[in-house]
C-alpha cells in the first residue's frame, strides 16, 4: 500500500470516528456540563496515546536537532485551537441537534482552501472548488433552509468550523518539520485539557460521581475520537494536502446525521438524504479528478 492510499484510509476512518462521536457527545451531557466533558475527553485521549509515545516515538526524537521553541509554539497553538473549536462544538449540541452541529462543523471545507489559497498562495487542483461548492450545498440541504432563524447552536457550529480549518492547516505545517504523529496528537490533547480546566471550574461544579454517570460516553469520545482519530488525522495529513483532506474529513457530518437518525431518532427526510449524497459525491470527485488528470495529462493542478 502506497503512502497516499494509507493516508486516505486514515482520513476516512477519522471521519467515521468523528461522526460517531457526535452522538456520544450529545448523550454525554446528562449529568456533566460541556466543559467537564471536554476536559475528560482530552485527558483520556492524552493517557490513551502516552504509552504509544514511549514505545514508538520517544526514542526516535532527537531533541538536540529540533527547534524546541518552534515545536513548543506549534504544539501549544494546536492544543489551544483544538480546545476552542471543541468547546464551541460541544456547547452547540445543547442548543441544536446532532445533524445540524455535524453539518455546520464541516464548513471547514470552505475555510481550508480559502486560507490556503489567499493567505499561503498554495496551488491546488481545480476540482477542489466545485467540490467545496457541492459540499456546502449538501450541508445547506441537511440544515433545512426553511428555518429562517439561525439558532445559537448552529452559529456556534459554524464558528467551530473556522477553528477546525485552522487546526488542519496547523497540523500540516507541524508535520513538515516535526513528523511525529503520536507526539503531536498526544501533546495537543494535553494542552487542550489544561486550557479548559479553568472554564470547567469557573462555569461548572464538576463532581466525580456525576462524571462516572457519563463515563461511557466520555471514554468512547476520549479514546476513539480524541486519541485515535486525532492520531489518524495527523497521519493522513502527512501525504494529503489540507484542502482535499478537509473534504474527506467532512464526511463526519454525513456519519453524524445518519447515526443521529439511527440512534437518537433524529429524522432524515428526502432533502437531508440528498444533502448526504451531494457531500459523498464531492468527496469522491475531489479524490478521483486529480488522479485522472495526472494519468491522462501528466498534470496535477
């Protein structure tokens, strides 16, 4: 298996794990608040990856050859952006349903190429732009446009998308000079946990007893979505550029909507199902067109 195929598989699995996590996130706030939930998930994610860090990567990191200051800054920024994005997403679930939050979250497919193109002047394959448009159209269909009042939860979901777009670009930049995926995923979970401890105690009154009542959901999200998924996200961005990777990641909105329908009985009508198919078509189109162009015309722009 070549590296790009492996990265693509990692991206798809990541989107499945993130999509399924929305249901657990929604169910995991019966006895604890969003800040406590996020602190728990990131702490569990950190401890999940810690043994793998010592087994596979610690001995390979040459601390004398790397710029410790540069690595520290990037890992801190990653964790900080992750914390803010996750806070906005988690709080949005209080005010809106899983399908809406999942769909509005994937608006980072628009944020990533816009930042990459207009700020970093990065060239990208032409198929990205129609794919982004189709993804946005699919997202709008999923969100039910007949509701003209934009709810607070939807707004928070859209704001979180900006954080996820920046997060994807930061990871891509980080792996270019510090290519240790386990260390990156573990460190950002640790930083995010530290950032959110203050808000947790300020806005909420967490107790261990209440935490245990929602422990299954926190464990699921912490181990799979925070630990494994963020690790796979880093692996995927080793060999896939941010814009097409963001489109693959956007499948999380599709999986979130489907699982919310199956598990939480949040109904999907024909228009929402059409939105799901449009997002799927955009993902497939964005991945196949560059391969087709390169094979037939020897180009990949």
